[in-house]
C-alpha cells in the first residue's frame, strides 16, 4: 500500500467514524439505512459480475 492509498484509507475510516458519531448523537437511523443501501449495491454489483457485464 503506498502513501496515497494509506491516506485515502484513513480518510474513509475517519468519515465512517464521523457518520457513526453523528448517528449516535442525533439518534438517527442513518447508519442502518446506509448499510441497507450498501448491501443492495453490493448485490447488484455481484449480479453484474456474475453476468460478465462489468469489466476492468
């Protein structure tokens, strides 16, 4: 992992933690909704990969 990738990884972790703190502080369901949408996106991507629709 090069330096730029490491910085991007740290930024993603920081964003995730910020969203979790926001979610906890305001008692929203943002994290649950985000997880549901992300799961749907993963399922669609897996289907497209299985069908050979996505290429590198």
